[in-house]
C-alpha cells in the first residue's frame, strides 16, 4: 500500500504520472514543487514521501 500514517510514498505518485499519463520527469518535479509552494503537500527531506497538508484536505472533498 502507498499510504501509511498520512504519508504517500512518492513512487505511488510518480510512477502513474510517468508511465500511465506519459508525463515527463521535469513536469513531475514542477508539479510537485508547485503543490508544496501552494501548501497542498509537504515533502520529507529524503524525498521518500509527501503528506497532504490540512488546508488541502477540503480539495479532496470537491467534485
């Protein structure tokens, strides 16, 4: 499973982005940086996982 204690392991995000959606590594990096700057995600220094920030939880409820 890709989620543990609120942590989302980065490979559970980047693998589908790169291989299913055919995005590039640079696009993934820019998108991740944007989400962090907006306060939607925080990233562990090691880069192993990200976490949804509390302010982004309401974004998941939108449809």
